[in-house]
């Protein structure tokens, strides 16, 4: 892999006109110019026993191009995945893409997370006459709370098309690097900030000891922008108060993403989480490919194509495998996190803008039989030491819950269902990739696999199952 990682000031940048996309996306995407940079790189063979894969071998012999996608109002889509979005760039299998991502919570403290950052300023720009990124979610454009209705929260950069990708293929995404996005405000030079929102959608909401029982609280965290300090500290917190957006709509609760918080209306408590260091685990809460089942898909519930999985292990050094559902795959990434605990109990992680470096490798359907990726129909995560499968209350809620699936999923989730789905997927993984019988797989799961709650806040709740690679020393792992 090339040692060159492009930055926003990279002299290799050039411009490439991209087409507009249809319907209400046309205006947002008009005159889109996707910045990219090219460098030489060699692609290593797949790490999940895929060295015999013909596609991977042919890719490994080819030099890789290195593209750069900045985050700005023309390169992001807010609150949804879509099979109809025009790709910003199309890459070959094995190419590397550096992608900037912005947290949708940045306006909780715009002075620290938006001001002085041209990309963030362009995405969050909103005055009485204009909102640069109008649609935020899959709801109606004339929703009372704002265009898109806030039915989907995450700012995603992309999509990226992979040349030749077709339904039935597998896209492997290797996360080569993750770095924090520094504050653009000179007053906070060398620092990065993130926000934790304990919102109405949190598992805790209403089940509290102190009054008011139903309250929303935002905590702002500070990180070292260089990444050298491996912990974050709380700066202050505040209780959400009704906020009136630039269009004059008042938001009594956090019902719409990106509403600018007027700090004259809040009370800051600075003596919070005193002398506590939160370990940094940078990762991407939302990452995946476009589903085929609907044209606009809410970014909140995860599914078989990935999306808002919210697993802190999806960070540097990991690889994740997605079933391709639409031509080109249409890979997008967002919801960057500085740190998160399993379950993401109160509703969010430390939501913090990050930049990721990804290698995108396509495994064609014809090459999959006899490999560990054969019949893979769920997101599979590989780290240096472990494999993880992700179970959801509904493995593919868009197909399982009918025409009202995107509303129904928020009423039907349960840990029991997610646990059963994780069990089914780990059983499939062990029987398929390790050639175990069903009885062997069940026994091994009980004595050696760790099941954990990934998240209970994303509509389609998640349970992950982890199996360590060291268990299989005699099987070439």
C-alpha cells in the first residue's frame, strides 16, 4: 500500500464532473465535483482464507488508485441510503479511498465542531432562507419538523460505486486508518470534539431516578486531534431546551438532526465526569452498501447490507464483508464515533467527525463457491484476532415487515429476536467456514463464543457473536 495518504490540501487533487441525480436530489447534487487523488499501491490477498479466490488474486497483481472524498454539502446524503443516488466516484476492486465523515451532532457545539471548518460549515449552513442539505431523513419534504422529517439521522459521505459489482457479489471493506478531524476554530487548535446525546430514543429514557424523569442531556467531550492521547475527557453537559431553528420551527426535543443549539438558552455544567478518562475507540457507526428493497432507506435501523450497526470494533485494522444488493454496491460511510460502549445505552456514542482510509475489494459471485464467503447473506466483521457476526431483531426488516417496514421496525425490536438471529448467523459461519456439523457448532458456540449486545437504540436492535481465531490453529487460521 502506498505511504501517501491524501489530505484536503493535497496537490494531487483534480476535479471530475459527476452527473446530477434525479428528483429532489438534483439540486443538492448539481455541478458535483468529486475530488480525488491517484497513487500507486499493491493490494494484499484477502485475509479470510480468500487467497485462492481468483478475483482477489487478479486484483492483487494490479496497481491500486487512491481516491479522496471530502465531506461537503455536495458529497453527503443525510439520514438515508438510496439505490438511486448517483455515485460520486467509481473505483476498481482493490482501490483505496480516503473519506471524510462528519458527525450529525456537530451543531450541539458549533463553535468547537463547525466554525472554521469549510466542509462542516457547508454541510451545516442554515439561515432563514436556505439550508444547504435540505433532506434529512426519509420522511416527507414538507414535514413540520423539517425536510425529510428527521426519519434518519446520519450524515453519510458517498456513495462510491465499485466497478463490476452486481447483486450476489461480496464487497470487502478494509479499514486501513482512522484519524480524528481537528477543530477548525483557531481557539481550539490541536483539539477535536465530540458530543454524546442522551436522547428520547435511548434505552434509559423515562427510567431514571432524578426529576424530570424524561430529560435529554448533551455532554461535550474533548480529544487530542493528533490521536496520540488515547482518552477523551468531558468538557461540560447541558439539558436540552426548546431550540428554534433558522426556519422558525421550535424543537422541544431532539426530533431533527443538525438543529443549531443556541448556547444562550442552555445552562452548562462544567464539573461533570471529573477525573474520568474515556478510552478512545475510533470507529464508524454507519457503513454499508445500498439496499435493493426500497428507494429511500432510513439510516437508523441496520440490516443485511450493513448501515447503522454501531459496533465499536468496526475501526482501524478491521475488515467487513457486505452482500452486494444493487449494481455498483454504492458504498457510503458516516456516523463517526470516538468511542462507544456495547449497547450504546443512552442513544449515541461520542459522536465525533473522523476521516477513514478504506480499501474496497470485490469478490465476484462466481468465485465464492468453496470459499468462506459462499452464501454470505449478512455483514461479517473480521479483526486481527476474531470473527464477528451481527444479529438483528430482523435480519432483513425491509423484506420481512412489509410495505410499512420502516415504521414497523421501531415497534417490533427485541433482544430475544436479535440473539436468535446472531445464533443462526454464527451457526452458519461455523458450519460454512469451518466445516463443523450443526452439533459441533452449537457446542462450540456455548463454550467458546461470546455474545454481546451491540445496540438497543437503532430500531432494529443488535446482538453480536464473537469467535476467536486462535481456537482453530489446526485449520490454517
